C-alpha cells in the first residue's frame, strides 16, 4: 500500500525542513520525502495549504482505564488523541488499580494493542499503589514496556523514597515525570490563591505549593543524575528554576499545558468547575512567564494533561468537583491561535514542542519524517477558522473551558503507522 501526500508544507525540525515537499508512505513506513514525487501510489491526497509534520506526541494524558471507564477508556482516549493530531500518548498511572507493576503495564499495552488507534506509551507509578511509601518495581515495569514513571496526581512527599526511585529510573534509562505539589501546603485548595478564590469562596493554592517541590526535585535530580521532566508548570518561578537548571547542564525538561498559556484566574467566570485543574490557573504574570519560557525554548514541551471527568462530577461546583479538563482535541488549535498566529512562536517551534522534543525526552525513535521511519504523520490546516464545540469531542469527557472559543488551525488528518486514523470531513 502506497499513499502519497502531495503539495504540503513539511515542517520537520529533526531534518531542518520547513517548506514545500511531497511525502510517500509505503505500508507502515515513510519511503520518500522530496520536492516533487511522481511515483505511482494507491492513494494520492492533496494536502496543499497544509502543514505536514511528524506525528504529535502528548507526554501527559489520563485515559482512566482501568477503574474509571465512565470518564474515558483507552479506546475513546486514543480516538480523541487521533482527532487532536496525536499519534503517540503517555497515559498516567493514577487508575484503579494503579499501574504500579509489570502486570499492570502489560494490561495497558495489551488493551491498547487491541483497541487503541494511536501508540500508547504507558507510564508506571513511582511508588506501590501511589502510596508514597516504597518504590514500585520500576525495573520490572520498564522491562514490561513502561516509557517513564510518574506519581502524577500528587508528589512523592518522602524525599528519600523519591531519591531511591530516581536512582532506579536512571539505571533503567527512563525519565521521571514530575507532578510538583506540596501535600501539606495545599490543604483543601481549589483555585489559585488570589482574587478568584476569594470571590468564589474556596481555599487558595499558593505558587509555593508548586515551587517548593520543583526546587526540591531539581536538587534531587542533580544528586541522582536522573532525567527529570516537570509536568504542567504553572508559575513564573518554575520557569526561572528550569532555566537555571538547564544552564547548569542538568537533564531537566519541562512542559506547559495550553490552559496555562491561554487563561488566568481572572477568566474564571464564576462557580464553574470546567476552570478547575491542578495546578490551577494562575496570575497574568505567571501566564506571561510561561509564554516567554515556551517561546524562548526554556520550556520545551507542550502537553495537555487531558483529564476527562464525568459531567455529574464536574457539576458539584469548584469546591467539590475533581481537578482536570480535557485537552487532546483543543491543543493544536489553542497553540496555533494563542502562540503561532500571534507571532510569538514559529510553526517549527510548535512542532519541536509537540513532537521532536517529547520523542527525545522519552528516548523513542519518533518525531521525525526521515525516510525509513515509521509513518506517524499529522496534517494541519493552519488557516482553518472554527468555533470549538464540546459536543463534537470524541472523548467521553466534555469538561472544557474552551467551548465556544473561536480558533484558527485545525488537524485535518492523522496517520499512525501508515494508516489514516482520523480525517476531518
Ligand atoms: O488537573 C489534574 N487532573 N491534575 C492532576 O494532577 C490530576 C489530573 C487527574 O487525574 O484528573
Ligand atoms: Zn499532575
Ligand atoms: Zn496529569
């Protein structure tokens, strides 16, 4: 089977390509990437006016299976990923039971093998049951196919336990995906410590809740030599600390989620839990620092923290609803609209942040359109304008603050291992 994508604008930072190019796929591989391909093909697709980029990789999603299938499943989450332009996603282990053993990693992989339409790279827990008491079988999970470890949803508060886990992660050559939140400082906080929390009457979450653990974990990474990837950074001091760590030559990387670079606490209209996520929406100064960090490549990754919840759970109001919003189906449009079309970030940087760098951090042979590589490809129409409508989401979760937003930039085709798994019609 040969598919020819003709007339597109190829952006592939791994080869320094940013210009018109045809791309020929043969079975599950990229066969040719050249200015004018005239080879015979079973299918020729006109992608003129569109970006053709290496398949996007989301290092941070929640697929909720096993245990919370009413929120999302590996199958529905993978379909949402395909619609959002993602060809590989990393599901976090805070399921029920927790993904904390080689058996559970195999469960996710086997389920994904049967039902998922994109590549699923499972993340194992740092500690058994995510209880924070003793490290999980990290070596065994990596042998079973875990791509990384994370305690996402909370921090490992016992510094010695975390240190031991970092040593094991280093030995297994995988990164640690770090959720930074001091359990004792956060109390029952629901929104940023600021005007919105006061107005709505909920407990505030200070920047220190995140910053204190970020500082600790960077120091631990320095001591252990492990690769540390900071999840969903939300504060200006986290940007500063990442910059300093990288200047010091540490193997520290960091991600920012679209909601943190498009919204602040001032955008929270009232008691609407679609604006509640962890870490929370912060101040204008924090948002500006995150944008500056992303556009100067200090913060090298855009991830979604796709966190589907059922409408009934989100209807409980900001005080009682669970944290999290969906992100897979809005990430490209929000990034294009807020950062690329405003001239703050180049299209090449967007591809680096959403594919090239995530592949590098995960140490996987992806994020490139070089001939011979697996044909994971995303096609984006940068000029398409539309209104986000949560009813069109294929995710089970409709919990988004972006419903009704006018955006520019649409995923029109997602190809996984040479197979078209999503096409906009
Ligand atoms: O908003 C969030 N949702 N933040 C987290 O840390 C966990 C996640 C979830 O699992 O829902
Ligand atoms: Zn988290
Ligand atoms: Zn998360």
